[in-house]
C-alpha cells in the first residue's frame, strides 16, 4: 500500500531530476532570504550558482545544531514571520531548544509525508489512531496528527502520559493503531499486563514508533506483548519532524522521503562520505521547505545506507535503523560508548527486562560506570548464587562489548523511573 | 518529454540564464512565470535554437538537442509560438498555416498537410472562416490563434508558447487558454511562458518561478498560488493592503 505511488515508486532518473531542480531552487532561496547562509557561503567563497549536481552539494558547508542555537529564535527562517503558520521547538534532548517554523504549504507537504509513513506502517483511513506522542512544541504529536487526518483515519489526540487512561481509551474506542515512542509503548504493554487486562480485549493491529533509537529485540517484545506489527519511523524537528524516513512492513530499514530530503552519510570525524553501506552520521538537506530550509544539517544520528532494493516496490533509498547518536556517545575512560550497545547486550540475556540505566561517576580521576538492570522478580527469590551468576554474566558481556569494566547492579522490576516521552538511559554525574 | 539541466545562456557579455533546471513530462501543461527581464523569453529562444546555450543540457524525448539548429528542433517535434505572434501580415491565413507544415513535407509526410489543416480549422473555426483573408487584418486574439495553429501544423509533441496572453483583452485570454487546454487534451505537451501568472497557474499542472535567471521555486500550481512570494511578486496581491 502506498499513499503516493507515483512519488514513492518514482523512476530513479526522474527522482534525480526532481532532486536537482529542488536543490537548486532551495539554494537560490536561502542565498536570497537567509543572511546566515549568504554570509557563510560568501566567507567560504562559494557561489551557489556553481552547484550543478546533487554531488556538488558536498562543496557546501554543514549546518549544525549550534548554528540553529546561535540564531535563536528566528534567524534561520527563510520567510517573514507573518507567512509562518506554525512554530515548533526541538525537544531539547541535549541542551537548549531550537526553533523551527512552517508555512501553510509546509504544513500541507508535511501532512502528506506523514500520511506516507502511516500508510507504509499498515494504517489506512479505516483505522482508529491513538497518538500518544506529546502535543506541544515537540513535533511528534502535531506532526503525526495532521498526517493521520490527511490520511482520513479517526484520530485520538491523547498526547503522552496517564497510562491507565490511555489503556481505557484504547479499549473503549477500539484503537487499532498506536503511535508513540518505543519506550512508552513498552510501558503501556507492561501496564496492560499489570492491570490484568487481557490483550484480546484490545483491537490494536499496528504500532508506529519513533523519536528515539530502539533495538530489534525491543521491537520483538513490543510486538509480542501488544500483538501488533511495529514499524520504526524517523524524523527530527530541525529538518521537519516525523516524516523524514519510515519503515514499510518489510521491517528492515527506513525509506527516506527522497523527493523532499537529500540524505548523505559522512564519517563523523573526517566529514567525508563513507563508502556505500558503511555506518556514519546522517546529514540531511531539505528540498522543498519554504519557512525553514536546512542545508547539510548534521543530525548526529548514526546509520548506514541499505543498498539492496526493497521488495515493497518503493524506489526511495533506505537507511538502517538508527543505532544511536554521535553526540550521545559517551566517552568513558577514553572509550566511545553508546547506550544502544548496552541495550543490545541486555536484550540477549535471559531474565533481564528491557529497562536499564547507565550511571557514570568520576571517582578520583577515574570514570566509574554502573549499569542498573531490572530483572524479573523471581530472580530475587532465587539463591544468591544465581544472582551472582547473572551479575557476572552481564558484567562480562558488557565489558567485552564496551571494552571497559562496568559495575552491574540488579534492581527489581519497575524500580527504574518510566518515561512517557523519551527514556532517560544515561545519568552522567561526572563534573568535567 | 523535455529535460533541462543547468542551462546557461545570454547575449555577449550579458548572462541572462544563470542556471535553469526543469522538466516537462508528457501530457503536462507546465508554466514558467517571472517578471520582465527574468529570462523567460531567453529560455524559449535557447530551447528553440535561436540563442546558443553556453552550458547545460537540453534533452528532448531523451535526445540531446542543444546543438541542433531551429528547424531540426521543429522537425523533432518541438515547436515555438513566439512572443508577439509574428504572423506574416501580408500573407493569407491559409498561407501562414501552410508555412507551418513545411516540416511535414521535409519529413515526407506532406500528404498529411490537408488533414492537419482540417484539425486546425476544427480547433479554430474562425481561421477557416477567414482563411483567405490577409493575416494582418485579423484581431490580436485571432492572430494568436493563427500563431498557435501554425505551430500545430508541424504535428509537434511539445508546443512552447511565449506570452500568448500579451496585449489581449481578458475575455480573449480566457479563450486562448481554453484552446491551450484543448491542445493538451489532444495529446500535445505544453510549456507556457507567461507574465500573467494567475491565468497561467489557473490552467497549468505545475509551474516554475524564474527570477534573475534562476528558478527560485517550483511545484504544483495550487502550491504556487498559495506561496506568498509568488502572490506578492507575480499575482499582484498587496498582502499588506488586505490585512
């Protein structure tokens, strides 16, 4: 099922022509309308008229989150504020928030792109869609909302939080599709279990989850617990919000909406393109945005291109599911550590729950890492020997995966704080 | 049908088209709008071979035509209806139309001339009525029809029109644009260059906005009609006055 087949399955030659047309006019517009880009191009002696192919884009400088912060709030808008009909701000996962705007045309295009995402994840106009993303400055709630309405589905704008009520609404309104962060989907699943509600009293069929990285194992758990097909989708407010890339029901990688976004993958240190299929940092250029175009925005998200064509028939290139962020990368004892590595290890160990927290301290001059892991209750009733064995197992696996020694503490189920938005996986207490 | 990449053109030391990338798919009406001096006419002159491109690619039905002389482009199926009509005033309507068919004869399809003449008369009954009149005695609207009819005589795949609405009364413009749509319904692809943005976007599927030799925005017509830059600059709406 496609939302816009003529686009999603577009001939690659035609797509490349469209991308070049849109790239060139986007460059003309930012050059004319955004002093930040004009100044930056001038300083580097770049004449945007000399960009003549999609590959020429590599000659242009990157745009970073800092650039957005330095131009807070409206400095990078390409249209006067009176043409802006919506303002969002980034969730501020990593510091001060950044502000983005949308014209009426932007909202229309955005809705359409989200409708593609929903359709690819199995949702149709006949579905009852419960949106448990936060509504507000965060793009998740409203972004999905407008797309689901565009699709013609029945939309329940729940926002996040009040999990018991979410579940009641889910039962009473016969929700068929759930949309939220994967960690919140896990929390909902657990709460359903705790409340003693039978999953067969629910009508859920599909779940579309995004806004944070999640593993295959976690997908499996969510699918089993909620009895749904779960797909991943990707977006970021600096670029638009949800609707940038999405999984189809093949569930192996995310199609980039390439008629609207140019994706590059570069090495985070050298900033050169990585060889095809290798992992690096995703860089995105918008091709059709009016109010807030971005040129070569460094997403800090780590992924790779998938080179095989997708059986679903879409011609849009796929990226692998995001493995983590280049800037949530922790440097512990000089070693690069990604929380997603910890998650991957824990999911492979019997008896652990998919909830964990990494706590980093500095004792004297040395970094110290403790990983708190929730385990199923029965382990605490077992003999000490078994608990020790489990701790040893986790510690050894983590140490060999991460390359550093870690302390492992088992905690009882549900002792770690549950997030209704993005999960808090890392507490860094080091004062550097 | 038509695919243009990074077209650059000008006259002497003057660069008019800096970088034009666009396309027209079969069966589409695509409009290129822009203010005076943006480069619209230069674009059509370059596409029809009257001005030589300095750089860039022009693919017509997959074939690079950028080096071809004008008559070979017409023979390939790419006809121009020039700005200001440019019909031969002292020749009859019929003679003007037959001039347009010279390509058919060269192609060895001369026998189709009569059939094509009938087609044109069918589309423009007024031209049949006036076929023996001198073209110079026709009204502006009729001369425009004659110019379009003449282009049609070559049985083109693509007709490029340069400001067909220029100097015509609103009602006549409506009539001309109605005919443009009819041509498309008959399978002819249209590239329409216009200053009358509202009328052009009213019939086109998609549009491009040309400003100082560059395309600054493109998209489906309804999207361009909703774009405030386009409204202010090309639709003559004073947004501040409307507030």
